C-alpha cells in the first residue's frame, strides 16, 4: 500500500482532480480487476481503449484513475490524473509502487530478433553456476533461481514486471536477465526500469504486422539502448550492420562482440557438429554443447556480459562449455532404430529458419536428406510467409508446409500465402499437409535411415492456438511419438 502522491513522484501530471494523499492498494489497467482502493490506468491498446472503461472503474470504487483524456463527467470520490502517455505513467507508477526493485539488483536486458531466449537462458544458468541467486524473464518461462513461473509474454506488462522483480529482490537475487521485446518498448512496459546493461543480438524481418515498417521496428529496438543510463553497458553484435545504429544516442558504455572482426570480445568458430561447437573465445579454446554458428554468437554474448559484470573470464568459459540450450531451440532427438535425427526449433522468422537450415547443411553428411516441416502463424506478418517457404525449399531436400498457430485466420489461406514462395522447380519436393500432427508423421514416413527432420516454428510451445482456443500440442512430443512408431 502506497500514497498516490508518492507513486506519482516520477510522473509528469498535466491535470489532477481530487486528493493525492489517498492510499493505493494495487494498480491495474484491466477494469475487471478494479475494486475499492485500486488505481486504474486507462491504456490505449491495439483493440481496446481503456478510456472506454473509466466509468466502470469509477463504479467499482477505484481510488484513482490515470488517463490521457479526462471524461466529460468526473465521478465523486475518485481522483483523476491526466498524463500525456498512460503506458509510460503505468511503468513509472508500478516501479514506484514496488519500491523500484530494478535498482536493487543488476538487471540486464537482451533485445534483437533472434537469440533473446537462448541468451537469457545461458546467462541465468551461468550465474546460477557461479553461485548467485538469479532471476530470468523470458518467452519460455520466468524463473527465480530454480522456481519456474509461467510466462505469457516475452516481456510482461509493467505491473507484472515490477511485481516479479520485487519477488526476485526478496528472494535475494543479485542479478536478473530479461528479454526486451520491440512491443514492450513501444508500449512503454519497461518505463521506470533501471538496467545495468543491454545486449543487442541481431535484427531481421519480423513483427511488421505490428510496427508497420522495418524502420519502425529498428527504432523500437534502438529505443531500448536510448534509455540505458550512464554507467550501464551496451554490448552489441558488431557483425550485424545495424549494430552501431542501436547505440547512436546511448549514454551507456558501448562494447562489441564478433565472429568476423577484431572487437572487445572475439570468437572463432573452429568446428560445428551435432555434438556441439568447438570455439576459440578471446584466445581460449572451448567445446560447447550448443549447436550452430548462431549459438556461437549467443555464447560469446553471454561471455561478454559475464566479463562486463566483472566475473572471471576463464571461470565463465568453463561454465558456458557445460550448458545446454533453452527448450525448443535446436532441441534434437535421435531415433534408436533408424538413427533419424529430429530437430525442433522455434525458428519463426526467415532469418532464424535460414540460420537453422544452414547449420543443418554444415553438419549433415552427403547421404543425409533434410526434411523440413514449417508453417507460419496467423494474424501476424504475412509478408514473411512466401519468404520462409522459399528458404525451406532452397535448403531442404523435402518440404512439408503446414499449420502453425492459425489464430483467427484460416489455415488454408496461410498455406496459400506460403505456397506463393515455392518456385516451379521446387513443386515436386513440396507437400502441403494442413494438420500439423499429420505433417510431422508424414515427414517421419518420408525419412530414410540417418536422415534429418526439422520441425520449425513453435519450439517450446505446448499448444496450438485456433480461433482463440489453445489446444495441447507439443512438437517434440509429436515428433518423438512418430519416430517411435517407425521402429514398430
């Protein structure tokens, strides 16, 4: 419980009506959660405008309402606060309400199109092994040490985020590592959060359904580094041409990592096999369990963070060499009888799919066929659908186009978009199987001894979203069952 005037200390208030010395028991932007003593923030969303629910919040006895536009009639007994941006105000108020938890530990944010989840997972595991209490906020799950807290968004809303950070502080966490999405930056979900450092992995075609243009997407990612304070670090992938753009206006201390250039943190890929990576990092050779050149970047980035947080370089490398990847990231199984390798990966962007397939091409033998099962999500960037189908055809011997999370779109319409990317020369090696389970089974039936099957797009997800309902579906489990059936 906090006084409203204390929660508003960092917020620029344009107008206020009513007392500020009232007690606030909790903050919400969901009018359904309003009850006596609750502060309601009217947010303008993509589909719903919270301003339409201010009267409902007042009826439910909200102690105060924060909004960008005051209602025509002010309800008695409610304090109204007018601000320029409700999203920013929510972040600043949530941080103050929970006592600024991000200032009480070292919080490092990771942003980029690909590699965020693997990077924060590696950092969480690394610092746990180094003996610290550590928090993690990721697409797959949130964690406080070994306690798993289900995740609903890549970056939680401002209230949930501060509540989670507060819980981490109370659990004694010295460090926390979190994914920072472009949506979160646009929606001001990290307003009021203090970061000790930030990492940029890469940027490629994604989320244009939300941002509209690639330039807007880049601006959203860059805005994370704009808010880093002096004294924080910004660790940038120098091999991405937009890396320097990210830190044009940052106050943070800029450091770079690379596999191709001489930078602050340098790695050389010696060997890449299904057994792992052989790397030279800052002059020291290590074997790592992770697979693929893209994971060499993730490992190098995690190493750079550890050094910038003043950990011993050799100890960090020793621990990193023993770590596994995040769930659904180049997650593979091998069938006992046919020795078919099945790989499940979250690759749901053109760049991620190309990275995974290029990795498979590098580690395959000349006799191994590559069979790819891939779909695209509904109500998302439709422009990448034909591109992903083309990449799959170019880098696979056989391609099965299928359903992903169709959401509120018709799966057949999504498949037709993907089919536009299939060149006439690739027609013979491409199948379309609408049912994802059947598509995975078909891939297994088409595979010969020693072949490689990639199931791309959903990774760690354990559901398939259709018409607003999430049905149980686990790519790895379905793949495992289908491979087991081959041996019977």
